[in-house]
C-alpha cells in the first residue's frame, strides 16, 4: 500500500500556504562545512553532540574504542548495557511503568478527584495517595457546598506516631540527625507518618529524605504534581546517567517533534504512557511507525482535539438545530505542518479539511479516565476524500487515516523536513543543503528508516567540520545535564534541576504549543536565561543545590587545568584571562583562599560552556 | 526644561556617576539617540476567563436579570452592593469603585462584547490565540506584544519586560524581551561572579553570546541602579500586596526610571468562576475579591504615575467570556465575548464602546453566550498603531487585514 500510491503526480495542485514568518533568508556561507575538523577535536565534538555532554573519562574511552565504532554502538542502543545506577534511580518512580488507566486511578489528578467525589471511581490503594485524594475530594465537595463535615485530621495523630524527642529532632536537629531519623522510620508506620506530618515540615525535609520517602512527601504535599515529578526526575536521570546517550537525545528530539503539553486536561496522566509506548520504541526505527504510534495515542488525540472531531452529519440533532460538535481541524493541520510536510510542504486548507475528515472517529474511550484509543465508526465521515491529490474511496473506515499517514510518511516534503530538523539539532542551525539532500535521499530510499538517516548525517564530512564544531548553543536541559556530567556530580534529587531548566526557559513537558521547542541558538540566549545559567553554574560548583554533590577536590588550583577538566578542551583566552583576574583579586584579599570551586563555577557559566 | 535635559538629569540621578551602563550612556550622549521616553503599553492578562457580564453590568437589559437570578449585580441604587452606573445602561461592579473616578476623568475606556472570534471554549487554546494574536492558528511561534515592538537600531535591554517567571507566549519572538519574576532577583547572586562573567561575555568572540551577554549586564546594571533607592510610589499610591499589585508597582518603577521600557506584561489568575462566583451580596465572593484587587491596583498605578500616564496605556484582556446564564452552582461556565479596559492619558475614556448584541436567546452566541461585536485585535491593533506608533499592523496581527478601530485613542 505504501508504495502503490502514485505520489509523483500530485504536487501540481499544491498551493503554498502563506509562510508563517516572512523573514528574508540572508546569504549563508557554507564554506566552513568543507573544512575538516582536526582529529583531536573529533571525539569531543561527537561526545558534545551525541550525548548530554562528556563525563570524565569519556574522551579516553571513545578514543580507545575508536570513534566510528562508538558511534555505531550509540546507533544500536539495544547492544549497550544500561547503567545499573540509572535503574536504581528510576525504580521509585512508579507512574512511569503504569498503564494509563492505572495512572488515572492512582494519582490525584483533577479528573480523579471529580470522579471519586461523584462516586464514579474508587480512591487509590496507596495510603498516601488515598489520603491526598480524600483531602481534595473534601475540598471539592466544600466548594460545591456539600461539605459533609468529615474530620480533616489524619487517622493517627503525629504526636502518637513519633516521640517528642523525635519531633524535636525533625524540627530543629541538624541535617545529619534529621536524615538519620528519617532513614530509621519503621516501614509499617511510614505512610502514617507522612500523612500526619505537617506540610511545611514535609517541604523542609524533602531534600533530606530517601527517594522513596521523598516521593511520598511529594504525593502528600503536591499530589497533582506527582506524575510530572516522575517524568521530570526520570528525564534528568536518563540524561545524566544513561549509557544509551544518543537514544536519550533522540527521545528528547522526537518527543519535542511530536510535542504534547502536560497541563492540558487528561494529558496530565496520559504522558508517561505516551513517552514510553509511542515515542521511546521508535526513535531509531521507521518514521511511519512513529507517526502511527503518535497519531493513535490518547495523549496526542486529546492534546490536538482529534478525539472530539466528528463528521457533523453524524451528530445532527433531531430538532434541526446546529450540532454541538463537528469537524476539528487542529490535528490535521499540525500533522502536516509540524509532524510531516512542514509549513511549505505543499498542502492547502482543503487538504487540511480532507485529512480531518479521514481522522474522524479516531478517538479515546473514556478520555477523562485513562481509556485507550478506539475507532468510533459512528462518527466517522464515510464519504470520499481527496488528500494531496490522492483519492481515498468512500467507506474506508479506520483505514482512511492509515492511508493519509502512508501518503505523508512517503512524501518527499516529509523526507526533507525531517532531515532538516535532525540536522538543525545535530549539526548546525543552517545546515548545508548538500547534506540535507543526502539525508533526504536516504530517508526516501529506506522509507523513513531513522537510523539510516542518522547514519548518513553522522558519517558526513559536514558533521565533522569546522562549520559544525561548537556551532550549537546548549538548550537548558543540555546545559544543566552537561554541567552535572562534566563535574561528575552525584544527584540524589533531580526534581529541583528540572525546575531550574524551567526557569531557564524550557519547562519540561510544558511546551504549550504543538511546535515544541526550537533548537535554534537565538531561542536560548535571553537575558534572564543567561543570568540563570550563570547563577546555576556558581551554585552547582559551590554545592549550593539541594540533593546535588560535587567533589570539589577534583578540581585544580590551576584555573587552566580546571577549565580543561570541565570543558574537555582548553578555555578561550578571554575566559581564562577573566578567571585569572577574579582569582588574583580573591588571593589579594586572602592569600590562603581556596578557589577551585569558584573557578569551576566560572568555567561552567562561561560562554565556552554554553556551546556544544 | 527640554526633553533631553530632563532625561539626562533624571537618568543620571538614578544611575549615579561612574556606573553608567553602556546603553544608557549611548542614549544620553549620542546625538541621534532615541528618547527613552516613549509611549508605553502595559498589558494585563486575566487568566481563567473573567465574567465580563458581571464586571461591566448591562443593568438596562432585563434579560441579564432573567438569566442570572442569583448572581446578577443589582441595578444601581446607590448602595454598596449595587452596580455603579456609567451611562444609564451599563454599570461597574461595585468592587471596581476605585475605577469610577478614572472613568469620569475620561481616561478609562471600556469595550464590551469584545473578544476572539475563534469558537473555542478551551482556556488552553483561547489564551494561546489571544497571546499569539492569531486566533485559530496554533503554530504561530511568537506573540503579538513582541511583534508590536518597532524595530530600531539602539534599543534598551529592558524595552520589553514581563513580570513573571517565564517569558509568556505573547512576548516571545524576534525582539529581545526579559522575564523578571522580581526586580531584586535579576542579577548574578555571587558578587565575585558578576564582574568576571561580565568581562568574559564582553570579550568573547562568540557573536550570539557576546551580544546578549552585553545586553544582560546592561539590563542588570540598570535594574540594580534603579533599586539603589527604595522605591516609594508617588502621591501616596497604595498597591495591594498580591502579585498583580506588586508587578504593577515594579512596572511603574521601571517607567519612572526612564530605562527605555516600551511594553510590559503581567497576568493574574483565578477568574474561572464555575462555582460561587458571587456570594450572598454582590460585593463578596470570588469575583468581587479579584475585582477589588484589580481595581485597587489600576487606581494605585494611575495615582503613582500621575502626569506620566500621558505616555502610558494599560489594557486588560481575558481569553473568553462566560455563559450568559448562571449555572447550578452560583457560577458561570465558559462562554464567548467579554469586556476589555483601556486606561491612559491618550485614551478617549468615559465611554463604553462596542455595539451591544443583546441577550435574547436568538441574540446570544450559540444560544448561550454573549455575542461578539468587536474583535480583540481591533482594540489591541488601535493601541499598537495609534498609541505605540507601530504602523505595521499587518505584521502584528497577520491575517487580520481589515481592523475596525473604535476610536479609543485621541
């Protein structure tokens, strides 16, 4: 079916939609992409691009293995043994492994609160989650004016669970004492303690608690955030610790390409399944499979409203009034504009409507309660459609949309659009056209084999050229993960790092627009964001971040050496000179001052470190 | 005193000799420098969809009272729980009484039955459309308030500021814009780092980072300079303590510091009043509390700025209105058209603008919501063109080719 469609003829009728921004393209000089990168920089360059930044020892390890072999291995993540430390970190993050229905039933999302309040759903099994749900149900009922005067106190009062001395320690003890006490809480009473503990105390102890206990605190204090908490923690731990670095880079890339916003209604509990089932398995697979997985995912159906798109004539009301629901074009438009063809990919408003008609009936069973995809024949538009010149005969049912996905996945505009987006992320903001042509050719030849397209790019001379070297400004997550990796910091609490990333302008899972985040350099260098990077850099090196420890003694008293340790190459003369001045100034005030942490922080906040 | 001398003395007094930021000295001393004293637009987004029908009450419309038996604001009768009459047909909610003097002085214009033509009743989509300025078009990447900035050579690092943690959608785009959660946090916290980073970014060959780095430290210096003195609002203006009041206080501080602010943005949530919108009296409940905060903030802002309001316009907006009928929970659900305020020295106020669509069943949008008679882009477009002086309206609101200005600006 995929190949049998005569695509060659259909582009005559394509009318370009008005371009989104009418910026004139300046003449671009591509000559730097012809200059080969010196051998000794190639390894650092590859590590900078295909990982979330090198860790100490990585450069040597890749050299030893051979660069080509290492890249090939990264392209086959299934052959790489995963870091056991990562598995340990992910273990407590339960929602990552649940089905949608389980996620819905387990966490106090607004949807669950309502469902429990009206008796449509039972509260969760987990005692801490149950307490959180019950508390919110009471609030919900009070707001509805049906306060049933149930007592708000926990089942067992705090004072009965812990001795007066223990409570005093938790209030006024030092961090070690508090930590020790928390670690020794008896297993059987731990949930009761969490439920009974006053919320400000939970907040205060958050960074000191074990990961399991911390998650319980989170569930008790900010129950609506727990699914996001799990996602954000896992995203950070994977970026920092995974041995399958390119795979994680690509999960980030493809999630962003098929972006879904966690704060839109049911997407609050649909995203763990989305990332795990629709994105993750396909990041190096075939584009058509990735497209299918996203198109039929409840998360995407909900986010871009296709779940409520119906053929208007199927929902006519008997009194002749206009139907309350109808065709919704949102998904159809973004599918072509953002997921496949690109804005100049050659489709018209008419095509958008035709595609939307094909997708009527692609919906979700019980959308507000974690239901799965289903095709609702009753609201499907049964007429004939013409998409990009291809006739899709009447009465095709669910297959109408499958045909659309075939057409789009095999369209030359898609090959170009996807190749360019990959090259913009991995090579440079303005990748040379010859490289894009070769990548697009591979895409077409292999029917969208992403691994092969990646290979064409990573084996190209343009990838290992002076034009690509340090050509990209790190995105906030790349900046923060690479700083953690470069300093070999131990992270025991990743969530605050995710919040930092949000402050730098890239709130994880919270890009509201279907465009996803841009990888363009200009996007990431705003005033507030640069200040945020500098403040993060200094705080990290001076061990001022909760739950993150850097071993300062790793760094040298010689700032040039410290810079090399962090950057894996020499700092620029300007950066070195500025650090030398700062350190000399410190030493003139106090000859014995220890400056390793300061100089490491200055390197991490320098212009040099913002590039990859 | 001519404008340049005024500028020089006030800005220099603020910044102090020896620490004049590059941008400011450029502005102060260059012959062809733009005056930082420009017209300024302040946009306030009321997130959650405010119930415009209970904010500016059509007390002359019997249907309003029929459709809202328990939550309508009573007809003006001079008591503190009735509407404050504006023109015999419309009245202000009593919790907005601080705005009445501004209306009477001719500096508050109200537009009713205004909003986005897009039929969506999703907060998510509607806010998105109103911030991008392109209803129905989800993939627009920048916002109208960013596009409203006129491109120019020498620009202030703080020409576009949002008082929020993240840069909101409406300020994203090609022009530089800064998000400031709080003025006092806008700095490198470790003093040993600040000067070092400044010289690194000033010296780097990296063009992208060099440019923004320079602007950043200029902005930081400006912010720190204007904070050297404790800010005391003028004319005994008292801002409420909430986030909105404090954001507007800092916007006033920036305006009075003459640092080149052109557009500012802040938002305030809580307007999604499905339940108990109004309590037993019109002046108590969720909506009255929020209106009280809004009214006091706007009044304090005008009072604080005094004559400086000649350069400034404040505009309010919200993603859509609420149902004409009250629901079963003394609240209202998601609707369509709404109300907007414009306050400023060059605003032709003292009037409720817009054609009143009526509230009979057949006059309501989809038989349930107030119908739209003014597109929100007509209001914003007029402010952008006539107040900010940006004539490239087709760039600011692409695809909206035929704006109908209402004549709000003098």
